[in-house]
C-alpha cells in the first residue's frame, strides 16, 4: 500500500517540479510543457511500478491498485498546476 502511494506521489512531484522549473512564455508553450509533464509522470509511474512489481517483494494486485488510486487522486492537482 505504501509503495503504491509513494510511486504516485514521486511521479506527481517530478511532474510538478518540471512544471515549475520550465518557463513557458506563451500559451502554446504552456500546453506543450503540461503535456510533457503528464508524459513524464506516466513514464515514472510505469517504470517504478514495473520495478516494484517485478521485484517480487510486493503483491502485484494491491500494488497496482494503490498505484492507480494515487495516480488518479493526484491527477486533478497536476491538471490545476498545468493550467
């Protein structure tokens, strides 16, 4: 449970850092930056989730449930930061 939520929070933190660190002077640049942040977040979730699931330390079904729950719970925050 904790590992799945941690993966979701780590991915959101990296995407948020990207949104704050990269300047976007125009509306089009902000849209591209936001899309890139969402792609980075998804890639981090997939990479960390696959590593945790394949490690054999965690049961896969609860881990995947908590990863998905954390991802969905933090998505509105990321969209709000992107706008």
